[in-house]
């Protein structure tokens, strides 16, 4: 899973970023609950060696659903307004998005 914004990768390792949102598109890949995924610091970059993320939960949000304060904080320390501004800048045409709750699993604990 790609995390190319700011210090999101370090926040994941620290356990302070535990959510991510991805545009829901027809035929788009949906990350599976109870599976682990590599953490890529950018498109085409390899996964970090420190560990992986485990998807714990997934839900769907529509554009008219505004992120709440708790979830915006878990996205990387944002306010709801800051997060929605960033997401809309990256994905101006979105109408629905999948929300994923995850946890960091250090390499020493992963079963790849």
C-alpha cells in the first residue's frame, strides 16, 4: 500500500497513523481484512523493511460524509478540514472511498 504523503510512513511505524482512505472505483482493488500489506513510501518504491500493515476493518464513505475529528487524527494528525482539503486536492473527482483501519506489524512478527 502506498503512503507517499509527508511523514505518514514514520507515523505508521510509530503507531500514530492507523487509518487510510482510498477512492472506491469500479474494478479497483479492495484491500482484504485480516491480510497484511507492504508499506511503500511512494509509487514504484519497494516496501519498507521494518514491517507491514494488517487490515483490521473496512467501511465505505460517500462524498457527503465528512470525516470526524477522531478519524482525521488517526489519518495522520489532521483536523477534519485539513484532511478533507488534502484528500480533495489529491482526488478532486471522488464520490466514494474505502476507509481502512490497520495496525503496524514489525517484520519480526510478520508471516510473509
